[in-house]
């Protein structure tokens, strides 16, 4: 695997801009999400950084051939968690390529760049937020301080016809019980899958009618209230509370797009 350049992801991207999402003022308004957190950072990474990060992930799957060249990158089919550390293939739920790239070094560099935005959003430390931690920790006054990002970087590649149906992320707890993931972070690495919205809208409408979820209290029915769309772009970052926010990747009609999925901000009790 190629070495990580010393200056890779160094410092802040010069044009990075943070946008917090207020679900009471989205189109349509989603009042049931008024206590949920989501934000977008435009230009979090430069185009060259996006390409370099994707190349590093792909090279991690290559092996040296007898002629000293590298084998093509291997994108395995993404699976879903089935509990007890097991995963299963479920094309009803998701269909895309995936690379899991283990890199504590890149995870730390990404966190270093993210920290000013996490502080600005006041989620570098989490307390008195039952919609994020659950009611029990909030009642007990537990304080979560960010420790790291998940070093198992998950890269997803969507090509024509690929998708990830509406779902919520679970919270990962480390085996020793000292760290728990509370937020999911997505980094969009390219926009080759961008579509003409006039062409794409009928497919989005059909998907929202066919694949919708209820919260446990029955408050949210996406078939009726719709969903707030986030336009994908190179270097864009989105982060949201893991268990409380619904996310999906609608069917991609052509081209390809790649992004990292499942960065979990692992926090520890303070």
C-alpha cells in the first residue's frame, strides 16, 4: 500500500463552510426531528484530497502480481449488520460496492480537521442530550467527550442502479464498554453520479413511497412528510446523530459516486 503523504489532510481546507440543519425550517418541515442534529460542511476536503483518499483506500485492496504490478482495486458487495458481529447480504436493503480501510492515522487527521466544526456545533462534548445519548445517560448526568473516529473507514461506491434504502445507524460500543459511537460522518469524495433532478425526481418519489420507516412512537412517516435532500458534491461532509436520524441513498441511475460511510464519533464517559 502507498504511504500516506506527511502533509495529507494537514490544516483546514481554506473554503470550508459549516451549515447546520434546522428541521423546523426544512422543506418540508419535519417537526418530529426538531431535537435531532445534522450539519453539512461544504469544501471540507479539496478535490485532490478526495482523489488521494479514494486512491489510498483502493490501493489497500490491491496485491502485487508476478510482473510486479498491482491487481485492480477490489470493491466487495456491501452487507448489513445482523447482530453479534455478523453481516449478511441483503439486496432488498442495499446494493453497492464497499471497501473497509483500516487507518488510525487517517482517522486522526480527519478528526483534527473536524474538531473546529465539532466545537462550533457543541458536539465535541455531549451532555443533557437524551435524543443523542438516550434518556438514561442524560438523567444520570453522564458526560461524553470525543476520543476518536472509527479507524475502520468504510468507502461506498454507487454505480448505475445501486442504492441504500432508508435506515438508521446503530450505536457501536467497544468491547471494553468505554467508548460508544453517537454520530455518523459521511465524506462525499466525488460527484460522478450527479443526475438531472427532472429525470431523477420520479424515482425519488417512488422510493419515498415504497421505502419508509416509522419511528418507535409512530411520529414519522416519510410517505407523507417527505425527506430533506442533500445535494452530493466533492469534498462535502455531512454528520448526524446516529440512531435518531433517517438516511438513505436513492437508486443511482447512471455514472458512479464514492464516499466514506460510518465514521462514528466514539465518545467516552467523563
